[in-house]
C-alpha cells in the first residue's frame, strides 16, 4: 500500500470509501447524498492539496484523509455551495450538518483545520490510518497551520482509541459527539 496525494482520478473511489468504510452502504439515496455533501465532496473538490489516499497495488484508493486548512474559507464555500444540497432534506440531517460547523467554529483559532479519515474495512488495522495522518499533519505543518480537529460519535470506540493513540486530545463533549484536537508544532 502506498500513501500519496489525492488525484482527480481518485474521486469515485474516495466517494466509495466514504460510503462503505463501516461496511457495505445501506443508505437511501438521500443518505448517500447527505454523507457525500457533508463528509467528502467539499474537500476533494475545493482543497485536493489537503487530501491524501492510501492506494492498493493497482493504485486504487482504499482509504483517505481529507482536510480543510482554513475554517473561514471552508464555512463560506460550504454554506453557499454544499449546505443547500442538504437543506432540501429532513430537519435532523440539516441540524447535524450545522452542529459540526458550530463545533469547528468554536475552536477555529487553535484548530483552523479539520479532517475526515476513512479506510475500507478489509484494510483497517494495517497501519494505514497512522500513515495517512502523518501525511496530512506534515502537509498542514508545512503550511503553518496551528492545529487540526474533528468530531466523532461518542460510541465509535475504535476511532476514538486510534485518535487518542495518535495524540489527539479531547477538547469537548457535546451530547453524543466528542470534539478532539491536535496542536501542530
């Protein structure tokens, strides 16, 4: 497996990983569109330079880490171009998308970047997550970004264990969501 910068040819595979990282996707069309709008498309379409993939022997993306380096830029583009896709759907999904932005905005001074990382199940627990995080954090450090954060569901125990082992610190607990951050030196 190799870790490399995202390329335009990776788009459909990255979207597939986004939808299937917890097993085969069983979402409705609305659920699929929501997941891609919230967790994937902004990053690969607007900040591909902050996206990295883990590729198999055929150079097919089987995992990724995607990020924004500047919250204010992200918020402006996201609310104007991606959120309108979501607000057509039910209230619960819209509220969920806005909650993630609220958490990110609250900590944007110390953690201006935020990330999403996913790997297909059959490639998890092989060290790819750490390598992807290393590539992203090195990239953000070179750009002078002070910190990176993310939110995670409080019962996603494997992810929480991974993030804490990597060095992320819990900065807030909100209902069923945990907010973690990592200072980049």
